C-alpha cells in the first residue's frame, strides 16, 4: 500500500482526536490539520482521508475550501470520508453527502459519521447557548466517538475488512 494522508479540520478537538486515532490504526499514515499546518502536496500519496466536524448542518469551511480547490486531484486518489457530527441516521447521511463534493462521495472507499464529542468547558458562549437549545432534539446528545466505526473505517481503508 502507498502512503496515506489524513486531512482534517476540527473546532474543539473531536475530529482531531478521531484523525489521530485513525492515524494510529493506519501504518505510516500522516495527519494534518487544515488550520494549523501547511498541507503537503498530494502527489506522493495514493490514499487521502478527509475528516471534518458539522456545525449547523455544514462541514467546517476550511474543508469546503480545501476540497473545492483540490477536487480534481483528490478524485484520482483512494478516498475515505468521515465527519464528526451529533446527528445520527438519515440526517447524518445528508450531512455527510453535503460535506464533500459529489465526485468524492461517489468514489469513496468508505464514508461514515464517526460520532461526536462536546467539551462544554471549551465551547464559546454562543455555541454553549446553541447546545443548550438543541439538547433533546436529537443533537448535542454527544453519544461519543464510535470506536467500532473507527476500527471499521481503518479496516476498509487498509483493505482488510
Ligand atoms: C454550536 C454547535 C452546533 C452543532 N451543529 C451540528 C449540526 O448541525 N449537526 C450535527 O450533526 N452536529 C452538530 N454539532 C455537533 C458537532 O458536530 C460535534 O460536537 C463534533 O464532535 C464537533 O467536532 P470538533 O470538536 O472536531 O469540531 C454541533 C455542535 C455545536 C457545539
């Protein structure tokens, strides 16, 4: 297997945690935060995993910009897509679909919602308020990152499951 790059964006750290857990499960994979680091050129990777969290139904804008800019090159790679999101079921599927360009959703080896974590002490005042408002409406329940889904995702990417 060739080299694997995990490109992610995270507001409070849940997606970062998921990305690093994935990296640990994928031999030799590299992980880069869209916000803090310069993303290496994609030429030397044959597998690219994209991950980001969902706020108000949408993936964070750094990821929108990144995929818009690199869609063509990305569509030549083995692609894995994930989100971290509070929603489950059909709503999460809709969010996942909207999070990434159609061309990438189509070719992805695997695509999944890895789950959510909310760290109340880190939330901005506004976000805290939103979480309080939506609690009990299916979101903000913070069911946690799914280690099952993480393992399954990693196995799908390595082609051993
Ligand atoms: C203000 C706010 C809005 C959110 N909106 C959504 C949403 O529309 N849909 C969803 O599935 N999850 C939503 N979430 C849950 C986050 O996606 C989840 O907490 C995720 O794990 C955050 O990951 P991060 O720490 O990497 O940014 C929201 C969370 C907050 C705090």
